[in-house]
């Protein structure tokens, strides 16, 4: 049919959906940081994002500096449990959302203290 939509439809052969460009990812948002079930855990809850294929949750100890070393944990879910944290210490958390076509977007960093 050489791209002629009317000819394709009239042929009786099922057509597929027209491709649309992939919209850019929005900035991920950490909706909540809460204590995990076990001691030394923080549960990171991310607002669900359309188009995000995977998330990387990163954390580093306070204070946050240009030289802070971020530790990463990946997930395809919008709820990520970080374990092995020291009780009483403060940590910064951020999320990187990855989408199609190598899209990569960072959230703002959020500070939390490990309570139990």
C-alpha cells in the first residue's frame, strides 16, 4: 500500500497502530521515605511515572557534598527497600528514572534519618 492508509484499510488486512514519538520522562518524585520492616531499612516510595522502565534508587550519608559517593539499587517497581543502613544516621536519597531511547531523569535529593 506504500503508506496509503485508505488502501491498507480497504484491503481487509488488520493494521497496526501508527507509531507516535515517545514523550520525555517527567522528573521522578520521592513521595515518601518510611521505616522498613527490619532494623536498618528505609522504604523509598516513588510516584509512578508513565514511560519509566526502571528506577535506580541512590543513597549517601549526610552531609551531602560534591564528593559524596552514591550507592545504587535498581528496581522496576516504584517501591524500593534499602537495607543495611546504620540506625541513628542520616542519609540522602534520590531516584533516577530510565525510559526508552536512553532517557534518564534525576529526582531531587531527600534527607531522612534511620530510626530503627
